[in-house]
C-alpha cells in the first residue's frame, strides 16, 4: 500500500515538474518571437479624461503600431488607483497586461494605503513615457486672479477654498499636498475618481480649483474655461506661455515634476520586456507623439529615463520622498 502511494506521489511530482518545465519553455526567447499574438491591455488607474488617461492613449497608439497589435485601454477607478494597481499585480505575467503609473499610484500609494496587498517589488518597470507639468488652475470667474491672491484668499477664509484632485494616492493629490504645504494654507481637498471628473466640476463652478497636470487642463485653459495660476517647474510650459512658474508667481518652494511610466507584473519574461521597451522607444521617438506631448505641456523622457533599470532605481527614491511629504497624514480607509 505504501509502495503504491509512493508511486502516485512520484508521478504527481513528475507531472508538476513537467508542467513547470513546459511553462518555462513557453517563455523562452524563441516563443517570445511570436509576442504579441493578440491585443494587449493597458490598465489606467483613473477615469477617462485625466492626464494619465490622455498620455496612456497616446503612447498606446504608438506602441500598438510598433508591436503590430492593438493596445486596449481599460480604465479601472477606485481608492486612489490602488484597485487598478492591485489588478495589474495579479495579472498573468505574460506581457498581455501592462499598466501606466505615476508618482501617486506607484510610490505614494504605499504610504497612503499601507494595507494594499502588493508592493513595488510586484512590478517590473518597462520605462518612462512622459514627464508632466503640475499646475494649479482656478475656475474662470474666481475672485483670485493669480497665485498670490489665491493664497491670500485661502488664508483669509481657512478651510473654505476647495481644490479638486484625482483621489487620495493620485499624483494630483500629491500636487495639492505639495502646494498646500509650500503655501502654508488651509484648504479643503476634494477627491474624485480621476482628473477628468474634477476638471468637469471646476468648469462647472462646483469647486474653486484643481491640482493637475497641464496635459489635462491645457484644453480648458485655452478655451477660457479655467485659469492657470502656476506651474511647479523652473521654466514655463511652452504650450501655456501665460502661466507663470511657481517662482515667478511668488512661491518658489512649490517645485514638483510629474511623470508617467509603464509597468508589467513581476515574472514577465525578459524578451517580452525588451519588446515592450523597444515599442516605448519607437513611440516616444515618433514626431506626432512628441508634438502632442508639447501641446499638452508635457515633455518626452530622456534615453536614460526610458530604461527599465532607471525606473527601478527611481521608484524607491520617490517612495521615500513622498513618505516624508505625507508624514502625519492619516492612512486612507
């Protein structure tokens, strides 16, 4: 009886070993030559219309052309992006599910949502795809006409001024936190399921302002439906030449550079990562893509920033930076 059980156990182990070997074989460089043989899904952690969504759609079009397959956008909202990031972490590591992330969803999230079931080590970076320009914009008819006046308004009316963002844990939320800390003001931060809904409420007059990137707000500014009062960069954004830098506006302490990078679940085969990185590089090099980034007030990453190795080192640095910024904040529930 014992001998029969041992034989069964041996066969079971052999089958398991064979399955593991077969899985490993399926991810060899030779098999990767066929990748992608079907559409790829790119998870966007916010609602349509925000800066991450806009940039995701732009780079997805370019990468799809380079790969010879469509890249489908899937907007997954909730909990400052943690729902989407968690979903990406659990996806099969075969290159058919990738995600766009930023300083909120892939760095600050670990401070604001300490109970999430994933860590930065659950992802493999593919490369940076854009650097964004954080901006503070007000509704068009707001009494404050510039940054100094808005800060004075907020100090005179503590807690009454409202600034919208894409949810706790989003990069927009970090812009708000950085601005409020630098200006030493008390305002009410209003969270949404993405930058798009926040911008809609700004244009509708429901909130005083938004913390966002020029990528999603520039259209409203050009249309006269919002007023940009400062960008948190050392130089002005070419597509928004009338919006002063934070230093020019009187708040040099407000400095922040936004970014977007692509990630894939840990365990994705290196040949697949190499193909996706090559597609990123082709996409970023495309003249139309660079033109659209410029129109949106964003800039393409450097060659170094597009390397997966750069992002792998950069993310822990961002985690540490925002842990310090958010010190004292109550973790999101």
